[in-house]
């Protein structure tokens, strides 16, 4: 498995999610993908970084899209 390929695929999915986050002053950036555990690390930015509903955005929104699109991802985590 090529980690660079996965990173490209992750960023393509995030490009589809970003406009929804930006409507509320937020954003998301890819940090890294851990191949052994299947964990994708993201950083919530802007309004998303301080929003009390950020975990809902991460789990019900971003993670759901990523899990559906990229079978190698097992979990998505927010890192500071």
C-alpha cells in the first residue's frame, strides 16, 4: 500500500467536506495516516477547533465520509 496514494485520496474526500465546514468558519487539514492502525489524524481549524460540537462534526460527518470512501481507514482522530 502506498501511503502517498492514501494521502491523496484522503485529501480528495476532505475537499468535498471543506465547503460545509467553511460555511461556519471552520476547516480541516490532513495531518497523517498511520498504516498499521488505520488511524487518520486530522486537525480541525478555525471555528471547528473551538466548537463544542466538533466531535459530532468529526464522527458523524468527516469520519463517515472517509470510512465510506477509503477502506484502509479504521478510525479518524482529531489532533491539536
